[in-house]
C-alpha cells in the first residue's frame, strides 16, 4: 500500500473512495457506448477548465484522457517513473525529422500536472496583434481581464514571495549588473514546499494543477472520467458531430486492447493539445478544404545556455522558475524583430543530462559540475512574422500525429541574439565558464571570446539544440474559414456541435508560458457554451470562483 508523503492526503484516491465515477478504458471487458451532454477530449488546462464550468452549469460531462491517472501518492520525485508515466512518448516526442524535442504531458491533468508553475497573462502586445492582424476584437486586454482574474483566483496564481533559488538568481543578478529589466514569475501554488521537482508531479498537492482543482470539482459534480482512452476519431452525422470513438489502452504500452468506448454527446470539445487535436481531425477526415487543420502550429522554439560558477547553484532545489526577463521580447513590437523571453531550467539530473548534448568524458565532467551549473533558456516568439512562422501537423502512416517544423531566418536571428544575451548575463553574474547548447560551439571563459564565437555559429537543426514545452496553434481561431479552423467562440467553422478549447486555438505563440492564457480563454469560451447548453439558463463569470 502506498503511503502519502509525510501524511499529505491524496485527493484523487480519497475522491475515488467516496464514489467518483472514474474508469480505466483499458480494462473494459467489452466495447461500450455511453451518452452525455458534453464529451471533453483531454484533461489539461483547457479540458480541465471546461469540465468544471460545464458540470457546474448542470450538464452531464464525460472526460477522456489518453494518459494514465496518477496522483500525489504516485509522485516520488523519480524522473524515470515520471517521464515514463506522465509525458507524451515517455518524454521522447520529437518533430518528424527528430531535430526538435517536445515535452508535453500525457496524464490526467495534462501538462498542468508536470509544468513548472509559471503563470503569465497573455501579453497585451499579443492580444493587440490578434485584434489588428487576425480580427479577434473580442480579445482585448480589457475584455480578457475578468477571465484572467477568475482563473487566477481559481488556481491561486500570485507573486512568488520566496527569494529565488541560486539558479534563478543568476538571471536576476546578471540583468541587474547589465541594467536590463527582469521580474518575478507568478506561480499557481498553495502551501508550496519549494521542493523543486514540479516537472515530475507534485507530491504535496501544492501545485494547483487541473489534477487537484477543476477535475476533482467536476468529478464531485457528477462528471465521469475515463483514463487510458485514446480518441481515434470524431463521429460525424452529416454536418454535425455527435461524439467520439476512443480505443481502450493498456496501463503500459501503446497497443490498443481492441475494446472501444463510444461516447455520443450533444456537444464535443477537443482539448488534446496542438498536436493531438489536429491528429484527431485529420484521422476523422473532418472538412478541411483550405488545409488549415494543423497549420500555424507555434512552439516557442527554445534554446539553452549553460554556465559553471565557483559557488554552489544546486538548481534542483527550490521553485524551478521564479525570475524572468522580457528585456528582449517586445523591443521592436509584436510584428517587428522577433523577440524572446529569458527564464531558467530546473536542474534535475536526468533531465539536464539529456539536454547537455555532450558525450563520453566531456559529458561526465559536466555532470560532476551539476551542483555549480546554471541553465538558462530563451523562448523565441513565433507566428507573428513571415520570417518566424510556425510549423504544421501531419499524420504518419500509422495515423499518429507529428510536427513538421523548420527554423526560418527570423528564428535563426533571434536564437543567435538569445545566445549572446544569455552568455552576457551569465558572465555578468560571475560565471567561470559559459557554453551555449550548440554542438561543437565550444566552452568559453571570457565574454569577448564567447561573443565572437556566437556571431559565427551556424544556427541550424541538429547543430543547434532546440526544444519546446509550449505547443500552440494548429486549430487557430479567426473569422475567415479560409485562414482559420474555428470561430472566435471556439466553434469549428464547417461542423456543428464541435468546439476546440485549449492552446491549439492561438493564432500566434503567446510570448509567455501559456497555461494562464489557456485558463482565461477557455473560461470565457466554456461559459459561453454553458449559456447555450445549460438547462438552467445563463451562467455568470463567478461560476468557478
């Protein structure tokens, strides 16, 4: 029997014991068909938010999750277990050519179960760009403010009052030395123990993910949850979507059991993310005359810089991300020179070992220095300009979705400038050695030497180590069916009773960690849908406060 860490109760196991309707689709003895008002595919920031709002409106809701159900009793701060159980493809998801690594959650709670708690409102520059370029007039900062406020209350987002750990303090100290702007990162936590292992599941339930907030609320309100239910396709009858078909999946492995779960519903919501949502639509052969499904997929292409200090950093302790800098993000406006956001990496041993890009003796030497190592990252904006657009989602021969993404000139320029900025910050903060994550790029002991080398880097795939934990777009919203997939209310242009409610709606990248953007946007869209479907009439914005 598993024991809760130091007496911390497990809300999921306690809820199941009290009668929550939680099922394992991989254990179905026979194929089943069930009915409900709304079926929600995915339980992350979008699906979890929508589930609570719609359940509280009196609607019968069924949540389907491809991944397993894990909760605090299962989270043992073990990277091997966590990546195996909680991430898409065991943390090994990549672009179609293998050049770009992708970290994306695959468990009940989605990526909110494993993210690093950084919580930003959608920047005003992004919202203004959506209005002026994409015609999304309903998404001004003023219009979105009450929805962000509601989400912030719901998951306890607020300033992090604890001093940054030494890893984050490198970013603060370097920026202050150079006269560059920085600030503290708001976090969605309550009673945080400052363990530092947010990315492998919170064992104390301090992280206010969907796993411990909206999903329990929906289940308490009568919603049903099926884990290990991999949605194969939507069901279309004429121009109307009437539900989905899901394959039961075993607890371990990727081969369906042969039993299916068919959910027929008045309304269907896809909230499986920017890769999986287009995959479902493409497999279903949903109407797509303008080939917009899977287009404009943005990812914040992310690069890293590592620096060795003479002092202890021990970046595996403390809040993973608590300091950021937007000094280079909006210098030339949203549609100008491509900007980037600066943050740091949680320095968990296995995770960092996979990112260093070195081999043999050099790799062993770097790992012996892990306690003195700072890892900094730059999140490059994409989707705003033609020279830094996103990628597309396509299907492999086996029907699984995959991202096709190429670095363009705007990305290349921004990555080079970000290497320069991160290196200068690290040297200004007192680094003894600095090494950009560029294969063959070298290790440097002086800023001038490093700057000269970076200016001569060949920024290209497989040489420049690029990854992403932010998947956006692919089902973008807009008023024109020729250039978008859904309306500004998240409704599929060419099918009735089908909505998209997650980050795949975003017409560009956010320019910040996207979880709060998803919470706010989906709170707005789900409330609109509840007002349409709910038996008791209008629903106000305080429904989940």
